[in-house]
C-alpha cells in the first residue's frame, strides 16, 4: 500500500480505521449467520453466495479500508483549509479561511466511544466535513478556524 499523504498533512484518527474494520466484520458475520439459518449450510447455492461475499469482505478489510484511511488527510494554514482523500476517485477540497462562515463539531454516541468527532466547516455555497478527528485535535481546529483577524467580522 503506497503512502498517498503529502508531507505536512494531518491524518484522521486511527480509531476510525479500526471501527470500520470491526463494523465490516460484524456485518459479514451477521450475513453469514443469516445465510446459515435460512439456507442449508455448505450446499451449492450457499457456497455460490458465501464465496464472493468472503472475497469482498477480505478485499474491504485487508486493502480498501486501510488504504482509504491512509489517503484521508487535511492541512490548515494561515490562508486555506485543504482536505483530500479517496482511493478510486480522489477528492480534493480547498476553502479559503476568509470565506468560512461557521464551524461546528458533531459528536454522536459512537464518536464518544471512540474519542473522536466530526468537524463541519461551512462557507457560502460550500461545505467541508472532516470526519473521525480525535476530540482534542478537533477542538484545536475549531479554535483556529474560529479566529478572526482584527477589523473583520
């Protein structure tokens, strides 16, 4: 897996990768258990469904989710906020700091358990969502993004 994160850009929380891997495994276990309950185990139909599902799950857990986590990063400097990430379709968002109207922190019960939160940065006609940030880093970014230069509103 190639490191796609440019120098100086901050990653999202490692707990997010672990959460998504565990969630994927839980969904796979539920689907496999449901198949075993409703279909006779290890018949031809059961194997035709279980084999591709297992290949897809292994691909998600071993390659896609770690690579997606590795590619997601952000950079905040004095002039702009840059967020990028993605595996098959690479997405890059840039927002000038003067254009930011408000910044909010979103915390759900899952975020509390993982010690993370989501930062929502809103501008006129644009929105950037920084998901799965560690709580302290999100609070620090909230303070930095909320600062205004003297003489501006």
